[in-house]
């Protein structure tokens, strides 16, 4: 699995379709083919994955990093089921700090992992 790195790659994927949503996450996807005469954004023909965890929804850096690690771990585990395209998993709402008091607890990581597995399963079933 390749990781998205540049701003242009993230913008290209976010301009594509939203293929799946859960309570806290959205999965965006775009095809890898470049426009005629344009420099290709994605070098290899593989599954590409990027993670967006805005400070607006996860204030603490520890929480943002824990969520990003979960995104990349769950994404790598489900790479075989995802189509060859570029994907971005975006956090679209925050986790309740009253329920998840610790910035990086096992309870938070398990909740994130479960929701990401649901998101990627829904995204894998949508072929576009």
C-alpha cells in the first residue's frame, strides 16, 4: 500500500467521490489515471491511502496520531479488498471526550478500529 504525501494528491482525492461514511469518518476515492498531458500524481498502480485528522475534531496531538496509526493499520489489513485507486479517510466529527477521557486509551483505539473496519468494508463493496 502506498501513502499519499503531497497536497495535490490529497486535493485530487477529496475532489473525487465520497464512497462511504460512518458516524465519525468519511472515505473518499478517485481513480489513478492522469488527465491527458498532465503529470501523473500517483506513480504506481496500487492502492493509495491517506489520512486526514483535523485539529478541529481531535484537539490533542496524541489523539490525532493514534487515530492516524489506526487508519493506516486497518487500511493495510484491508488492502486486498480495496480497489486499485487513491483513498482518503477523513475524520468528520469528534469522539466524545466525556466517554473517551484519556487522549489515547485502548477504549478509544478499539472504537476507532471498529468504525474504520466498517468504513473500509462499505468502501470495498462500492465499485466506482
